[in-house]
C-alpha cells in the first residue's frame, strides 16, 4: 500500500500529517484546531516557504463524511508540497497554505466501519435516535435558510443551533482567527466536496444573488476550471452555488466569504455520476493532479492581485 492507491483511515491521515518534517525549503506547522464529538483530532497544517509570506489559501476537506476523494486529495497536495517544493514554486512562492484534510473524522470513520453513505457528524440529538447534523448547514450565515431541515433524521439537518457541532466550531474558530490575524492575509478558501465537477461561487444561499466582486470570482473560477480541464480533460462547471446547484443556508462557503475571505469556493470533485461518492482509488491521483492545476491558477491570483 502506498498513500494514494487506497483511502487512508483517519488515524493514518493523522499519522501522515504529523510526521511531515520541515526542511530548509518548507516549514510545516501542525496544529490541533479542535476535537470531534467522539474525541478525534481535527488537525490543520500550515505550509510556508518564506517567513515573510502573508497571503494565504485555506483548504478544508471531508466536511461531509462520504466524500472520501476530498481528504485524499488534500493529503496528496500536502505531500507534493513537502516532498518537492522546488517543483511547485509557482504555487508556494509568496503564498502560505492552511490545510485541514479531515473536518469530520467521526463521520468518515463511520463510513469505513458501518455505513459508506454517511454524510453528517455523529453527535447525539436530544429527543431523537438519529445521530448527527449536516455540518454544511451548521455555519452562522443564513443558518436555517434554503436547503436545510429541522428534522434530526434528515441528511440536511441544520443542527440545534449554528455551530452546535465541535467540528464546525473548530473550523469556524480557525477561519475567524486567520481572518482577524493582522499578519495573515487569507485570500482564498477552497472547501473540498464531492461529487459533480463543480466550482461553486458565492452566494450559495439563494439563487440570483451575487457579491459585489462576483466578476472577479467568476473570472477566477473560469480560469481555474480551464486549467483543470487541461490536465485530464475533466469538465467542470462554475457559477454561484445556488444557481448551478441549489440554495443552501449555513454552508461554509458563504460563511468564508462573509468572514472576509475574498475567494470562497466549494469545489465539487470527481466524478460526474458514474461512481459518485464511491470513487475508485485509482482516480485519487488524477483528481488531485487536476485540482493542483486549478490551485495553481488560484495561487497566481492570490499572489498577484492588489
Ligand atoms: O449540499 C452541499 O452541502 C454541497 N453539495 S454536497 O453534494 N457535497 O453535499 C453543496 C454546497 C454548495 N454551497 C452552497 N449552495 N452554499
Ligand atoms: Zn459535500
């Protein structure tokens, strides 16, 4: 077994992240940003090639338990950066990366041990025998809006209140901390989901609403998916999350934008509809390679714009 020809378990991902050494070329800083309901670590990795970098890109993965390709892609990107930083100067020069490969470890492990199609967290709901809420309905922006449910057994249950989950609280605290740090300038937030091959822009809470800088969002999205398609000819679609897919209140993408991160994107990875969430592991590396091409375009924008 090599790291990306199968889907690592949460403990393997943790072990992988925590054993990456800093080198003369790249500094790796690992931080536990929270603990899941069942007590697993939620871990962020910062990768930096220069102490004077300030612009940053935030990436998270596996907010949804069954979307395994997302954490596999995140760890592949980390591995590429730490093992061959010289090959990725165009991504690493002037830009720091803040990567959380596994936001929902309880749900992910539940997929491995009991129910491959689990989506939510695994917390107990008062008065219900159904566990968990949809972490991507649990953020404090348009909480309880379109595409959410108040029924604990629903797969889109929004939770008892915004940030009711330790997993979303950990991510939210991290976003707020980075956004408020005067030494950090996070310009892009990519939240990795699957599937559908979509590059989803704000606003996602309802159709037909756009932030003032939507033209910038769209031009970057179009450039990113064009670069992505150049690798393995995988076709993505971009547009607002609500226009292209459906409106969602309390999602992390809009919350990132609301928190002041200019480019906030939900990336719905492979595939289109053949395997869906159960993407064969031989697609991990091709998926990651094309995402890296899109990330290169994002990094250039983050580095170069005013
Ligand atoms: O429904 C979701 O949370 C996302 N799709 S998924 O199949 N990965 O569950 C889409 C969220 C897009 N964002 C917004 N519409 N705000
Ligand atoms: Zn998802």
